[in-house]
C-alpha cells in the first residue's frame, strides 16, 4: 500500500510528465507542420508517379512525426514508472 507522501509525489510526477508531454507533442507537431513535404512548381502534380512519390513522402513524414511525438513520452513514462517501482514510491 502506498503512503500519502509517496502517493502525493507520484501525482506530482504525473502532473510534470503530463505538462512536459503536452509541450513535447506541440513542438513535434509544429516541426512536422513547418517541414511538411511540398510539391515543386516545376513538377506536374497530375503525373501518377509524382503523385505516388509525394504521397509516400507525406506518409513517411506523418509516421516519423507520430513515432517521435508519442514514443518519447511513453518511454519517459516507462522509465519513470520503473524508477518509482524500484525506489518503492
């Protein structure tokens, strides 16, 4: 059973983790927005191969941003959970 002090410290850690995760997700989303793949003006957007290459680039971009955006907070949470569990908090 957790004591009141360790329960309060766990709540503080989760609050800090939540705030840091929101800031992290916002910064990753902003970076993904400003670095979105663009179609050059000298390339025909109606060409099927060009369209497929652009769609593949956009899919890879979204996948990478999602993995970075969600992976880091989940990893930090897992590490914090393990540290608290080992310390007995």
